[in-house]
C-alpha cells in the first residue's frame, strides 16, 4: 500500500479495489462497501481524513492508494 504523507485541506485520496472480498470476514466486506466500492478494479476518490485512512488501514490487502 502506498502511503501519502501530505495531508492538505481539501486533499483527496484515490483508492482502487484490487482484490475480491469473497473470502474476507463480514467486517472487512462492510468496510469495502462503506468506502463506496461497487465492483472490482474500481477507482474512487475520497477526502483525506483520519476516518477514511482508518478504513483503508483495516483492509490494506484489498485496496491500494493510487495517488
């Protein structure tokens, strides 16, 4: 997982869902859905907040930070 070190006001994170959550625990499936992913290899943009970073930290094996 690439880590973005700068956190500016209005900064965005581009996240890509790279691995299926089929065999993942239910909690991790809920995190994927909570981030807003609907299909594999989808790239979404979310604000760079501690809440979003915490969600990504829970599933580093399923998502990648693109930028």
